[in-house]
């Protein structure tokens, strides 16, 4: 299939993996994510990548540059500009947080699936060595 065509809300809600790449193009990448209760992405920075987030289920706390905070629920959207430290935290202890994110340009290898946060961290560690 050329590009991505689907119901992004349903695709996001049915995703149970920490990270699953749905589409990678030359300038943009679409990824669905599921954070378990209390889980967080982890503080990170993308020097040359702008990132868009949309919450489909649950509540997310965004922490920018260790000081600015925003809490968003279903339907909430956020844009994190390149060069900004950011973390996304699932505020619920027991309900999953389901979101999708768009990276411009792409950040992960095409077809990437990380079933858990631990798997994602191991893969990122391997990429940097």
C-alpha cells in the first residue's frame, strides 16, 4: 500500500504494543503507542525531529524541559518542537494510555514493533553501540 489509509482512532485503540510503526515515508513517520499504567516513554530529545502526539484513550502528562507540564485526555493533541526535552507519562496506575505520534522526519526504522518498553530500550541501546 502506498502511504497509510485507515481508521487511526481504531488502529490506536486496538494497539497493545509499546510502539508500532504504521508508516514511514521520506519526511514523516506514523507510530501508535500503548503505555501501561504508570509507564512513561522516558525523558528524551530529538535534535532534528518535530513530533505531534494525539491521545485516543487515557490521560497523558507531558513534561517539557523538566519544568513545563501539560495534561491531556482523549482527543488531546500536542506538538513538541525539535530540540525540546520531553517525557510522556501515563497518569493512570491501571489503565493503558493509547496515543499516536507523527515524527518529521522519521525517527525509527520502518516496520519497527516494540512489544514492551523494555524491548524498546534494549533496541535503542543496541542502536547507539
